[in-house]
């Protein structure tokens, strides 16, 4: 399980990030766009 991941060397204004969960059975959740969770460095 991954709780946090850091992407290095990108300009965040050039990308739109979405997060989805995938279960062991292959079912995937809806994609959400976690605006409040993205930190700018």
C-alpha cells in the first residue's frame, strides 16, 4: 500500500493529477482530484 509519493522534477502547473483505488479483484474507484492534498515545494 502507498500512502504518499513524491514526483521529482515536474512543474505542477503543467499536469492534472487524479487518484483512484484498485481492489484485489480489479474493481477501480472513481477518480478524484485531491486539490487540498497537493503540496507545492
